[in-house]
């Protein structure tokens, strides 16, 4: 793993964020995540203004790892990088976007759930893959099964991860970190429930420490 991937692995959880009102909420959200001990965020391009959110969060908390998610085109890669994104996440495996990111020198986590995806990722020289949607695609059991022929990968499951199953996922050495939206739901963000977000992040960090024995 490179330095960014190692840092994400150390944090253990990656909030997956859809910001409906970035100008209003991005700064407060960034501060809440950092305060909760989770200085990383995947801001999805599913909402308009994602680039604004990335820029505001990066400026508010310069040491935070803010990346772009649900990236579907190279134009979005450019937009995200111009806003200060430190990594790119795609829902599927698009070799053209992977190569584009590699040319730009930016880390990409493509969504992979099949042996074909994994084999293509291997040929592209990737090390850490997003497994999406995790629970709907077979969860940890499938991730473990896939690691038999592809032991070179670390996996970041996203989709259906919660406080209830976070420890189970993190207990596997195959897992790099877990992506989740449970600590950054629309209700929590739109109603600026920063204290609740801080508390959920702190609970997540405690689980990471308990499972990995570094706390």
C-alpha cells in the first residue's frame, strides 16, 4: 500500500458523504469528522456541488484526506483534483479511468466484486479495491472467498456497513478499511447534527481500536 492507502487503513473507516448543501454544511461536517477521530471522507458526485464540498472541506481541515466518490468520467476526475481531492473512488472498474488516474499520480479505489474485476485490477497494478455494494454482493464471506485466488489485494467494502457489522469486517486481515454512510446520513447532515456525527465517529474509532488491538 502507498502512504495514503496506509493512512486510510490506519483510520479504518471512510465516511461516504452526499452533501446537498455544501456551502452551508461542508465546513461543519469536516470539523465534526476530525473531532470524532475520522479525518477522511469520500464526497460523492451523486450530488451537485461535490467539487465545492471537496474544496471547502479541504480548506477547512487541510490535514484531512478528502476524496471524490461515484466518479464516472475523466472530466469528473479533473474536477475533483482541481478542488483538492486526494483520492478517487469509482462504483465500478473502468480501466480507462484507472489508467487516467495512474497517469495523474492519484490513488484510485475502483469498485470490484467479481473474479473478472479482480483479474483486470491485477493487470492494472492496483493494490486496494473497493468492494461495492458489499452486503448485497455477498459481504465478508465473498470477500474472503475472492482473496483465495487474489491474495495480493486489500479490500475496502462499502454498502451495508454499519456499527453492527463493522467489527466483523475489520476482523479480517483482507480488509483495508470500511466505507460507510451510517455516521453521515442525510438526516444528520441536513439538520447539522454535528455532535451525533462526532459520537458515531468516536464509536467507530473505538471498534477499530478494539478489533485491531491498537488502542
